[in-house]
C-alpha cells in the first residue's frame, strides 16, 4: 500500500490554494479595469451617443458642474468632455470653501461624529470635506430655484463616455418623468441602492420603461442626478442644520415627506460610477466593498477561504491532532467524506512518524 506523507498533503493543500489565488487575482483585475483605462480615483459615467441628446434651450434643462477652486484643471477637462458630447452649456459652481463658523451649522450629532477618526455608519459625516460637499450641493439647489428649470448636477470627477449602442432621447424621456413627478430627485449615477439605516427595504415601483420610484430607500452617490426646482426649493428649506451625508439627507427627507419629495433611479442605469473612495470620506468598509456587486462577493469569499487554509497550514501538529478529531466528532455528518478520510490518514501518518522518532 502506498503510504501518505506529510509533504504530499502539503502539496495537495498548495494545489487547492493556487487556483483560489488565481481566481481572486482575476476578479481583482476585472474590478480595476475601468480605473486602469480611464484614470484612477474618478467617477465614470457610461452615457449616450452624441445624437441622442437634445441641445441648448431645446432640452429645458440647466446643467451644473461642481468644481473646487484649486482644481481648475479638472474643470477644464470635465467641461470639454461634457460640451463635446452633449453640446450643452454647463454652469460651473465653485465648491464652498471651509469657514470657521461652520460648526454653527452642524447638528449636535454631526458635531460629535465629525471629530471621530472613523465612520460609525455610512450616513455619518466624518470630516469637513463632507460638510463642504453638502453645502455645495445646497448652493446648486439655490441656483436651480432661481432658474426655475430642472437641473442636472455633476461632480467634476465624472467622466462621460460614448455608448453607440444606446439610441433614445434621454433628456426627452427625463423631461417626461419630471412632468409626472414634479417634486422628484432622479439619480442618474449611483454606487448602490439599499434600505435606510435600520429600516427594511421598501418595494420599488416602475414608473416608466427606464425609471423606478424607490422613495423610502437610500441611494449612495451624488455624482450625477437630476432635480426639479420644486424639490430643490423644498430641500433648501429643510437642509439646515447639517445632520448626515448629502445623499443620505436627500433620501431620509423623502422618507419623512413622501408627498413633497420622491426618489427615482434609472433602471439598469447607463450612468455607472466606477467604485472608488472619494476625498470627502474617511475609512468605511461599505465604501471599500460595494456589497451588491457579485464579483466583490466572490472575491471576498475566495479571500476568506484562502486565509482559512493558510491559518490551518501554520497550526502546530500537536494542536492539529487535538482540534481535528474534536471537529470530526462534533460534526460527524460532514458532507465531504473524502476530506474526513484525508484528515484521518494525515493524523495517522503524523502519529506514526512521531512514534518512530521517539523510538529512535
């Protein structure tokens, strides 16, 4: 009978580990492809072909781009990208600079969470950059109220790409949505949708071919959204004091006042945000891994299995002899019978080698 050695079992373990490593690397590379092709750390919008947009006053929309004073280079790139592809004037809105009296605009909860080195949950404001983001979006809403036209709001790290497979009048369709929902915020690009903190998921309602009403739920990401002047005016009036992140504020307000504000998202949106951690956030696990994306779930599962195998290979033999029989007796109906047999063979080989060593 062929004997089973400890080395052969180690080689068998490595043969199990290496495929996991290869698959994990594959999913990691796939997840980083958009960043590698179009620049790291940017939001990306997969948008429409050039002839699918209305132009100028024909659309009935005003476009706004948020830009910091010290990042005019980013603004020039964004403006050139937008005007060439949708041929529509974009109003530059300068980001609100930090001021010393900002603490007077914060709620007690926000004043506490902003000094923490971490985020307790995704809604928390963790630094002053998030306050600047909040106030800048509020500034855009004030301008939309002045124009009395629906506005489309972009953050300047959005990259718009052509997609020649899409053929429909995007702005015309969006205008029809605002005709039906004059108090709506329509998220055109977002990281994910989810239930509000501590609340179950509210069923969504399909309102047109491409749009869903998800009022009562939450949306992550404000790099591209459309908003009506009625919704903008209502949000301006209830936006102070600052309590939570800007996306959470919009969705929480719609949850509290569904008759005054609706939240819509584009079904299977062509405006997709490449995953990143923006400069307004501190460490947040939910920002590091968008859990609704299957490839990240698979990658996390592979990483966990890999870690378990590595830990098991480094457990001392004496402890392994005690731990393995315990689990095999504790869970006798393990479906992997071949694994159970291999463990018993390995333990017998180790015990025989130890007895031979003691005999010498």
